């Protein structure tokens, strides 16, 4: 075995060990992160879902914020995008230039818990709280 083959072999082994160490560290020590993001668009719409960057920027498993005008109990609710009356797919392609801000949702957020436990957002009972899994108790300005 020549000296260049030995050096190449050592470099490959070191890179392999470093890669394994990275995966072990992420598995063992890194705190869990959510797959869900919130995207706020210039149009004022707020979408939630799993971020997709390839082949196009967008969201899959999409939910949208819905404003319930005239409803003082639950002025805001979340609706599954694919359940809208015109029946879109559960994917939305978004022009990056239209995104004002985006953020990853926390694993322990109320919205992520609701989405994971009830992905179709089907009401569990007939109480007003069940029809709106995420409520805004105050009267914030939402535009």
C-alpha cells in the first residue's frame, strides 16, 4: 500500500468517525425540534406547515389562520388548507419574495400539539373551544 493510499484511507476513516459522532450527538444531546413553521405573507395571510425548499419553496401539511368576524368567543381559528371548500392539495407553493417572516414552531407549542394529535382538526366534542383549537383570548390587531 502506497503512502498516498494510506493517507486517503486515514482521511476517510476520520471523516466517517466525525460523521458518526455528529449523528450520535444530535440523537443524544440535541433538544427536539418541530418540523412545523409559520409563514407570514405580505398579503397578511398566516400559514403553518412543514417547510419544503426543493424543488420549490412552500409548505406541505398546510394549515391557515382564519379570522372569525363577529365571533367574540373565538375570533381566530386554524383550518386545514386541504379541507377548504374548493379542495386544494395539501401543498402550497410560495413565492419567497412574498414572505415577510417565518419561524419554526416550538415542539411544545399548543398549535403543534393540536396538529400532531388531530391532523384534520376535527372537533372532538361540540363545545365552542373544540371547534377552534387555537384561540386568541384578547382582541389583537390581526391584519
